[in-house]
């Protein structure tokens, strides 16, 4: 986990084959699936985006074919003092 300004950032990275650039804008859409041998229903990243946005955060992905992929989850840090 990292902290940037008022956000906590969680990063999940790999050094795999990467994701094709034309696919990146669609990854967080409902039911979007990349055609592979192991595909799923395409809801996990969509649900992750909805949860992040419900908490005032965001998710995004960066990938370079042949060099790997990084998924990011940014959530705002609550700096409000607790009620005694």
C-alpha cells in the first residue's frame, strides 16, 4: 500500500504477458470478457469499480504487452478525528 496525497493506493502487479492496449478501456465494464482459454463472466473488475466509486475512490489499470500489468485501487483516507 502507498499513500498519495489524500488517497491510499493498493497495487497488484505481475510481469506476465500484459493486456492488449485496445482491451484496457473496456476492462471495468459489466460483462466484458477477454477471449482467452480461461474466461469468466466479466463481473469482478466491474464490481470492484462500483465498490471503489461508492467509497469515493477509483480503479485503473496500466499494462504493456510483454512486460506485465498493474491494477490500482485508490481510496480516500478519512482524516476526520474520531468522535470521543
